[in-house]
């Protein structure tokens, strides 16, 4: 099956079942795909349950990743989709509300 931009976009929207509201942020982080070295990434929006980021490293759908969030540390996640240099991920465990509040200075 050939993957077209429309097919890839429909996959992105198909997994857009957010259980908590996303917040626009400007977060420079490090991301590590299991078994790979760390790479820079910029998180553009985040919630207690997931994120959307841009990164120059190739990340495949459903890849286990670690994301180093400022003031929180390394958090386990799984990518649900990838489209060019963008990825959408779901945290293994929702970030606790008090921990998530530590990211408030980065909200746009």
C-alpha cells in the first residue's frame, strides 16, 4: 500500500483522541528512541498524557521513546504517529498534575 500525504494525515487525525487538553509550549528537549543516541527536539504542544514534537531524527510509529522534560526529567512515551519531522506521542503514565504545573513557565 502506498502512503500518500493524505493517508498520513488521516492517520494523524485518527489517533487524535486526547484524554486531556493540550497546551501550546516552546520546549527544547532531548528525545531518545530506544537503543539510539539522544537527539534534540522541540515540543510544540503538550498535555498530561501526550505531546507533539519536531525532531530531526527519524522516529517510527509506535516506537518506545524517552523524553527529557525540563523540571521533570526523563519520561517514557510511545510515538503514535510521525509525519516528516513531526511526531505525536503518548506518555506511558499521565504526568501528575503537580509535576505538569512545573511546565507552566513554558506555556505560550
